[in-house]
C-alpha cells in the first residue's frame, strides 16, 4: 500500500525524473517479474549496498530510513552534491 511520496530525484544525464513512494507490502507474497531475475527482502544490516545498481536506490533507502515513524514529511530530493549532470 502506498503511504507517501518519499522523494523526487532529477537525473538529467539519462533524461529521468524519478518519483519514489514509501509503501508497504499489502500481502506477504512477492516474486521476480519481467524486469528482475531475482528478488529478496533484507533487514537494514543485510542490504548488499555494494550490489545496488543505481545511486537513486541508495538515496531512496537512506531517505526511507530518515522517515520511519514520521506520518508527515516533505519529499526528499537529490542529496547535496549528487546532482547528476548531463
């Protein structure tokens, strides 16, 4: 279930604006789909940070952690110094 807009990331190098939402699983089941070879759930200390493919995934996970327990918050943006240029 979608809870809130977590972040808006501007990545002009690849002509993308990414809208990232904070959400929870509505059912315990999940599986790989057409864009994923495998999926898994991790606790925070088990996240394989070095294997995450995109900077925006790192940002979103850190921004998610900042908002735990906050029912209302301003959506985040690119971290300082992380403006990915053309």
